[in-house]
C-alpha cells in the first residue's frame, strides 16, 4: 500500500460573533494485492468418500453430509484440484472541499457547512484459475484446527499443488474499470434560547446528501486454455512455492496470472479469446447509481431547576435512481 496525503485549512474571523472556515484535502493511494489459492473440490458425480480402509461408504446412511466423515476427517477419491491467482491493483484519488461558518447574534446561533468529495478509482484485475484432473485422492483433516485444515494427497493423479505438467484446463480474465464516487453535502443548524419562565432552547436544522457512483468498464478480456479437456503442460506459468500457515507437508506450487496474461496477449496459440466471458465481465462492471437523502429536525430542550427535558421530531426521505 502506498499513500500520499496533503491538506490545507483556512479560518477567517469576521467578528467576535462570526467566523468562516475552508478545508481541502487530497489523498492518493495505490493498493496491490495477490490472492493465491489451492483447491480440493468435488462435484455430484465425484462424491466418493471412503473409510479408513479406502472403501467407499454411503454418508447419508450415517447421517452426515455427502462427502464428509465424522470426527473432522474427510477422505475423497477422484477429487478435482485447482490453483488460483488473483492479482488486483487499485489506484485511488480522493479530493475533498469543505466550507462552513459559525455565526451568533442576540439569542440565535447558526452553524452551516457545504462539502464536495470525489473519489476516482482505476481498478485493474488479473484472475487465473487452473483445474487439474478429477482423479486425485485426498484427505482433509480438521481435527486439529477447523480453520486451518491439514491436507494430504493419498494417490491417484498428481495434484496441481505438486505438478503442473498435465492440467485439465485453465481460464483467465483481465479487467480494467474506472469508477467515480461523488458526494455533495449541505447542512445547517439554527439554535435559539428563549428567555421564558421555563428556559427553552429551540434547535432546528436540515441536511441534504447526494451521492453518485459510476462504474465504467475500460478493458475486459478473457481467455480459455486451448487444450482444456485433453491435457497440457502449464509449467511455464508456475510461480514461487507457497505454504500458507504450514497447512501442507511440503511447499505447494502456485501459478502466475501475470505470466499467463502476457502469454495470451503475445498471440500465443495456448489461448483462445472467450468473447462470452469478456462480455459478461463488461456488463457486470458497468452501471451508475444516484442516492439522495434529505432530512430535517426540530428539537426542544427545557431546563427545570436541576432537571432537563429534551424532545424532538425528525423527518428523512431517501431516493435511489
């Protein structure tokens, strides 16, 4: 994460009863994040849990979920294994302008302010998902810590965590979106003290807030691995080994979305452009919304010797387009 902030505040005193203020602030931020996952998954056609001897059994007959044994140990035959790499770069610039004033005359006090902020964000995301063969036998042990299961591969096809020499398929996407978030706020509060037999303080005010969010897709591309279903060597796109939280006996392989994307953009025959997925990504990243909130209130406070009594009413209306 990289941040750069700069701000200026100015106060101007008109008189002993009145002053104005101005504030501006700019924030620039860049956030890079990488998420790498190792998956062991099954489908309805591949739910074949086995007992300690390696023989399949019917989990429904003993009242547990399909695919799960009791005591926190799960054993599967013919499981899918997969590796994911999700790389995101988020560049954000926030510009804030505020102005207001505080004024007093006789028994009246007025406090008001206006502000406008704009957040411009450029989001770049490269996502890669690689699938292995569906003949890997695996044991997942949650008896030690349910949040940090221990995974062992016990036979069948070599899992992707140990070799990328023969994958079943892969898909990747690269999306760039420019998003804006604009907020305008106007508020005011007026207060008056009434010198009556029972001292009263009347306060009334309003607030209006309007927010506009716009998502504009700039680039949306998606590719499918050409040899999906018939195998392929993905070793050229291997990344540094990982061993998150010490979950595995040995370090596991990972894949690089940057290397795979560079290969696809170079015109490599390893990849085919996936127009359907690219279109879906563009639609999902496109849109605009406007929210307006208007509110007003009236409050009365009475002071009776050592006691104070406060009551009021407030109205709010929200519109979304």
